[in-house]
C-alpha cells in the first residue's frame, strides 16, 4: 500500500530533507585527495547530530555507519574505512539519510576527487540528468513507470547502463515504503501518481555493464566488470503542481542546532 502523506508529515520530511541536502552540499568542499572515507562519514554523523536529528542508516539492518561511501567501481553501500584514502581522479558516491520526529529523508550524490577524466564527469552528469528526466513525470496523472522509463532512456542515450538490482522506493515513517521504483522499464504501467506520495528516486548508473555483485563484507556492491558507477538521489513529494524536492540544499531550510 502506498501511504499518502499529510501536509504536516510533508513538513516534517521537508525539515529532515533540508538537513540531508545541506550536508551533501557541504561535502563538495570536503571531498578531496587524501581524505578518508571514514572522515566523510564522521562529518556526516556529526552534522546530523548537530541538527538534533538521527542518522537513518546507522544500525539499519546492522549497517555500521551514518553514510554509505562508495568509490569508483563501488555502486552503493560502501562501508567507510579510516585506511581508505581518496586519490586524485577518483569518483565517490555518498548516500545518507536523516530522521526528524520519526520521518525519514534519503539522498545521494557522486563527487569528483580533484581532477577527473572526461568519461567520469560524463558519467556523473548523465546520472544527475537522468534523475531530472524522471522528475519531469513526477506529477499527478502520470504512472510510476513513466519515471522509470525516462531515467533509462536518458542513461542509455549516453551509452551507460542502469543498475537493475537496486531501485528507488517510497519513504516516510520508514526508510523503505511502497512503491518500489525501478530505474528502467516500459512507460505507462503501475499506479498513477497522486499528491502526497513521497518517493526516493535514485538512479545508479554504470559506465559499463549493469550487472553488480556484493563483496564478502555483505554490504559493498560493486560492478562486475570493474568499471565505475555513479549515484544521484533525492526525496520527492508529488504535489498538485510541480514536484517538491526535499533534499536539495536551501540555506533557508536549515537551522544550526535544531532540536
């Protein structure tokens, strides 16, 4: 069952999302060669705590950190490590979530580490653009798969592939609610979108083949062919008109030390 959110619930999610979006914005100035993936997680953890919120990922199904930090061929769920230092030319995806008064946000970005090659930049750009291609259909009357189809079309137009094993999802008082939102598939099927739906839309895009596997730590997902992957995600609410992006940084939405 898809849970329709009230205006009050959306406001709580907006506050959670504003913090997530601001942290992701600030990370762009922190991520650089020599920084460890653990330092990224520590920044995320402390920033969420400073806002009087909870890190949505910490302890979720046993996950040990506040953020997923995935480098190069790592697709998602990379575990932060003090010994893992970022290098010039890497790309790194950071996925994080917040909880405010029982309501969740979920968002991700992929960042360049120093100077990166043109192919890596294109991968990052296409992943972000595919999200916004899907966002075009986040309006009442369209069907859920219209979002999925638009993402896949944009990704494949640039010669990349969409990860099939991991999908977007509904979100609210739980991290994962109905519906599941694949980033591929035909248009025109699935439930119609209505105001009050809250969706975490998150294309994960591979430079090469779409197939992935999980490492022996039972968390880190990598591309099977060893080529790079990028991730872009926002929490989105369907309204009567334009979709509402809850996890894009807006200095008017964040208050240091919120309780």
